[in-house]
C-alpha cells in the first residue's frame, strides 16, 4: 500500500470510530441502544435505511450475477424502488412507527408479540432471525473480504476477520445510535462512488448507445452452459416457459434461467425487503409521518444508484473485458498448466513439468505473468489461455501486453478457483482492471461503507433478538442485563457469520441473500401485514402463518428447489435422489423459488385461521391501534 491509500483508509476508519463513539456517548438507556431514542433525524434515518438495505451483496454479489444473466436483473431495481421504498414508506412506514411508539416496542419481534399479545410469537420471530440472519451476514462479509484482500495484499481470511471485527466494535459500543450515525456517512460515500462508476463505465465504452450496442452484438459469445438454460443475450430476458411433466432435462433447462431470475432474484429479494427486521425497526426511530415522507424521493434515487448501477455495470463489464482489457506485465510462462481435477470441477492447481501424462491430458493452458511493479519473490498470476487471447511482447525492456478477450466470468478463472469461475469476484476484478487507482480507493470506501452499514444493522438485530426478545421476554421484564446480553448476542452472531464465510465460498453471495429475504417474506409478511391493517386477525392465525411460512420455505429448499436441495444434500441422504420431484411433476418446479409457494400458503393460512378462531379481546385490539391501555 502507498501513503495515499493508508491516509485515506485511516481517515475513513477515524471518522467511523468517531461516529461510533458519539453513538456510545449518546446512549444512556436501553431505548437509546435499541431504537436510537425514537428521535432520529429524518435525513439520518433515510440514509441509514438505504445504506442498510444495500450491501456488498447487492453491489458485488448481484452485480456479478447480472454480469452472467444480463440486464433483466434490472427488474429487481424496479421492485426495490416500488416495493422497498414507495410501498415500504407510504404503506408500512407510518403504521409501523405509530404502533411501535404506542406499544413501546423496540424490535420487530417485540412489535409482533405485543400486537398479538403473545410471548411465543416474539420468541419464535427472534429465533428465526437469530438462526438465519448469519447466512445474510456471511454474504455481506464475503462481499467485503473479496475486494479488501487483493487491494491490501492480505489473505481472504485476514480480510474476513479484520472487516467483521471493526464493524462489531462500534455496534457493540454504540448501539443503534452509533449504527445510524455511521450509516449516514457510509450512505453518502456509497452514493458518490456508484455515481462515478456509472458515468465512468459509459465513458469507457463510448457512451450509452455504443455500450449497449456492443453488448447486444456479443450475444453469440454467451457460454453454451447459459444458452442451454435459456440465456438469450445480455440485453434480453431469458426464454420463458413451463416444461411439461416428463420433459427431458434439456427441455426443462431451456426455461430454468427465467424462473431463477424472476422467482429467486427479482421476487425473492424484491418482495422480501418488506419483511426485513433490520429495516422495519428504522420506522420506529423517527418521530412523525412527515419524517418518513421526506425520505421517499431521496430513497428512490439512492436505491437506483446502488442497485441499478450495479445491474447495469455488471453486464457491461463483459464488453470491457472482451474489447478493451489489456494487462501490462512481464510474462513468466506462456504455457503454464493448471489441473482442474479428475472430475473437471476441482480447484485449479499447478501441474509439475514431470507430471504423469494422465494429469497433463486434463490440464488447461494458462499464461503466468507478473505486473511491472511486482518483485521477483512475489508469486505470478495465472490467466486462462484461449484462442481469443493476443500477446504482444514488449521490446527494449518495455512490458509485455496480454489482451485476454474473455467475457467477465471467464476472467475469474485463475489459480485457486474452479473452471466454472466465481461471479462474486467479477465486480472487484472489473474495478481493479478498468479504473484508475484513485477510483479503486473510492470504490473501496464505497464497498466498505455498503458492507459495514448493512453488517452493523445485522449484528444489532441479531443481538437484540437474543437480548430483548428472548432473554428479557423469558425473564419477564428483566431489563438490567438487556444491553449486556444483546452485546453477547452480537458476538455470537459475529462468530457464526465468520465461520460460515470461511466454510462457504464461490457464487454464494446472491444466493444466500435471496434465501434469507425469502424466509423473512414467507414467515413474517402476512402476519406483519395483518398486524398493521387487519384488526380481526388473531393470535393463533399469526402464529400459524409464521410457522407455516417458515416450514414451507425450509421444506421447499430442502426437498424441491434444485440449487438448495443439491447443495444441502439432505434429500439425497434421506431419499436417495437430489429432489422429491418425479416424472409426474413438471421439472420446472425444481427452479421455482420457495417464496413463490411459501408466501401464498402462509397468507392463506393467516386468513383461514383468522376466520376459524375467536377474535382477540376488543379492548386489546383497540389499544394496539391507538386506544387506551386495558386496565
């Protein structure tokens, strides 16, 4: 690292530390720690909401997915703005704020528990959050570590530990006040960074028309593995359809990408945002409806530049890598060999010159090179050698130049990866290759801000689930140790997320995010909607809906959805096959996200059980909606 990098990083960390200290200094009560004293500035609240909403999973994870799937992922931006901002603030925001203040609720599970007068609802909601939110936190940590490690020339594990510990430090100390103050600064940095990336990308590719025309013309370069599942080019939506029962694997695969993109990425995250506990609690931190209304326009603009830019730049990175990328270097070995393993999917490892012929037969040709500023003792980089690659040897001591000519995902195939590539590293590689160093530092701050703002809220929510919603509920009002137990819960959540981040790697950021959003939507959304707008809804109906939504989502993930079922392996171990689907069912069901099934079932259960059970006491319902507290 040079002096400029060190100075900028230290300045940023000092600012975060100062704001975390201010949060600590202003935190006097449990209410301050849990809901920022309910007097948050509306601008701070809006930036905190947006910064919490958008993380490295959106910029790095989903940006990488967009590089593979194309600009159809922009439909998620549309839903994020319409659902995550407009509907969330206009429809859900003020009723949540009003009911939360009136019932003196400090967390989402507590709001649900008090609305339905049920400790069990509060505890079950808290357990779902505490057990599954580390999966989402893991995705955010990985997104930050993937970029931090190469920038600072440290190992992935070191980046993982350092990043998570810095965030945990100011969350544990400052509570939600510290989280929201740091979120506001981080949100502003994120906006500037993404705006610059948006403008520079189009400038680099010759403007809007030229950039999109180049990407359209590259349709024949879509890998066969993607065209086989319905990819029709980076500027087109995938093939839509529904395979008939008994259809062959090839026939069913032709429509699978559409269902993966629409049901998992667009619907799973776009709708799931309404039931995110760490976002819902933000509505309970402001004083008035006017404070929420002021945030709508700013929030919409913020979300567009956060997600929209990532989903535009991701696909356009293909055009840059193919047409413009040039690596100035000193070539060490033009015909190095890396071995992908006997089954072709192993981690690429070096093949020795005297390796047996069997290994050489399955190995791939790579070019080993070092950049001009790298010393002799540093290990070389490895890049896949393809027919499209051109190599220009430098003369008179000038550097060699490699033009890879590869699409984005192919550029992630290097030593230590698999031949399938890793979409989670596409955006970091694009930034490090296409942009000047000063923007690399700005984008580093952007990613740090995106990751730290979301991660801090996740740690805070996990901690309050244990401290406020489980410990204090079981101990029946024991508030003396709430903050202490909350801080211990943050530590447990931190350790869990780090372990998951070490164990699970590769193309996981977007998937893990979508899984958590889907679980929250299926388990919480129908009962949350009923809690705010349907006085007739009963305690039994809410509890039944939560359990049904959660169990349906979990069972669909374990036994039906191909990606998650195969990854978990539970169905294979129990039944001897990857999923429970038989030829009598359409194979397309294997690509339908759990939210498409679990959310409607959860909603139907909520309505049906409500009409089959007695209404809650009128005096309690009246109190929840603003009346006097029953004696």
